[in-house]
C-alpha cells in the first residue's frame, strides 16, 4: 500500500471521479445458466465460476481496483492491528469454536430455510427464504458484531463504537457490548433516530449511549463520519465496529467473512433440499453485508447473484468510482466529486456508496444490481405478510419487491430463487403504517 493511499483523504471525503481509472460500466443485467438450465439475458464471463471470486483481497486490501485503505495517518496502526488480530483469530480453531458456539446458543443459529408455498404459487417461481430475521436482535447483524466483539476483547480494548442507520447494527452492537461487558457508543443520524425510535430505545436499555448526528443529511453517511472522528481521537482504547462491508481494509473483507456463515449455511440447506444451488440468490444492498455474506456461499456456483438497491441510493448504476469512508468504490457524487445524498424509504439502505467488493462483482459481471422504488417496497411488505405470515423489514423487502416485479420476466417461470430475509419488520411498523395510511391502504 502506498503512503499516499494510507494517508489519503480524511474520513468522509471523496476523490473526484474523473481522477480515478474507470472500472467499466456497472453490471445491469442477469447472466449465466442456473441449475434449472433456464438462461437469463446476458452472458457470463468465460470461466467466471472457476475464478477465485470472493477470496481474499490483495495486499493493499483491494478487490480489483476497489477497496484499499484511505485513512489519516493516525488510523494506519489501528487498521494494521485489526488486520493482524483478525488473521490470527480467523486461523485459530479456538476462536472459531467460541464464535460459532455463541452464535448457536446465544444468537440462535442456524437460521432456517423456509419454502414460501403460497407466494411461489402466486408468482410462478419457487421462493426460499433464508430466515436471518429470526436471529437474536432480529437481523443478520449479530453474526458480525459477535465476531468483532470477540476481537475487541482479544485486542484488550474496553470500548466499542458503531454507526447505525436502521438501528439493527446499533442494537446488535449494544447487545454484544452488554454480553462482553464493553462500553458502547452508537452514532445515528438525527433523521434515523426519529424514524427508528424503537431501536434507539432498545440500544439505550441495553446500556449503550446513542449520539444523534446533526450534520449533513443526518443519516447513515453522517453517522459513519462521526464514528470515524471518534475513532481517530480514541483509537488506543476503542474498537470501531463497522456494520457493513465498507470502510478501509480490513473491514470489507473481515465483515464479509463474519457474514459468510449465512452463505455457508444456505448452501448446505439448498444442497439438502434441492440437490444443488438455486437459480438465483437475491439480497438487498446498501453497504451490502447481508448480500456479501450470502453471495459468498454461492459465488463459485452457477447461481446468479442479484443485489437489489433502492432507486434513490443506487451507487452501482448511478454512481462513479470515488473514495469515501476510507475505501474506493462506486459512489453517488457530483462533477466536483462531492457526495450526493441518498434517498430511501429504508434507513438501512440510505447510503450513497456501496461495499467495494460489490463494485468488483459488478465490474466482473458476476453479480447484477437492479433498483426498486419505495412504492414497490411497500407493496412487497404487504404481499409477503399476506401470503406467508412474515413481515419483513423494509431492507429485505427490496429483494422481495424486485422478485415480484421480475417473476416471469427476467426471472423465468419455474426458477428457484433464494432470498436473504435479513431483518424483521417490527422496527418499521410505525413508519409503514403511516406511509400506507397516506396512500390510502391497506
């Protein structure tokens, strides 16, 4: 890694897109041939299934041209320390045993695979849900924070900080901090504290200090900025528990590995149920940790990988390569390289960037990243609730919305589709009730 990159830009700043080499156009279509043999539009890159997709980044922490470590000099030793600690822990059978034991007896793993018979009959596609919303704290976030909390204690640090948008990562971090006896501070945009008041209360009752962020758009991007500033000032005693596959190396790789358990379980469950991988694996994408986790289990199979973005925050498709929050990735920005504000019905997807490995998967053509709008998401919440008795969070409802729209079109009738249901909908109940009332339904 060059010295320029190590000391590059301040947390939250960007490098103008025109100063970056292009990664080529983002992938917008589906490709490949699934286990059913039903081809979708587009052509897979030759040999893509056999390529080392979703392995380790290079020595500079890059996935292709994306990723890296753009941080102030003060954070370089902390990133180095974290990478060394994670590499040592991840190769230690005792760490794995403790991590997996806690996720089992405390987190509720393995999460089940549920076949949606009524929804499948309605849309003509076999739908399977990976039920991450049944985990302790109500989402996939617990997988990551248990691993990072274990690393925090392993590094001898007593304080943990986090950013949160929808509150799910904040709740999970506060939960792990209580479990391990760590001081916990969670930064959350002021807008998100209002629309996710229930999760603010959950964090507080768990003993965390929740700090509203009043700068910028007062959403997730700004919460990350404040958490990074805290980390710069307290790095010797504090671990920053980033909640997604974003930030400076080693975070995008480390968080993906801690979420890989979702993909590994899903692959074994699909093998038992289907005899092989599904035709498609679909997940919502903001920063993209739930998608990266489940994609990791299928990247070397014939399954098509689809990450569904909110139309107002689609960094892949609407963005250009840029640097933000210590990483290079696709980023919504203006001609001067200034970050544009993302807009989404979902606080958890209200982010102008995306994890660098998703940018790499798009550039390779291994995954596609379509968009859905807010009305489609609200419809999806109701459809899943009324056909299967499952109320999804607004984030994974994006994946359901795309499937409802594309079943029989880009998703051929008779295909088998695995959807990562990464969060439950109780946190969004007040917001969804208000929005449905405003549009005259249900």
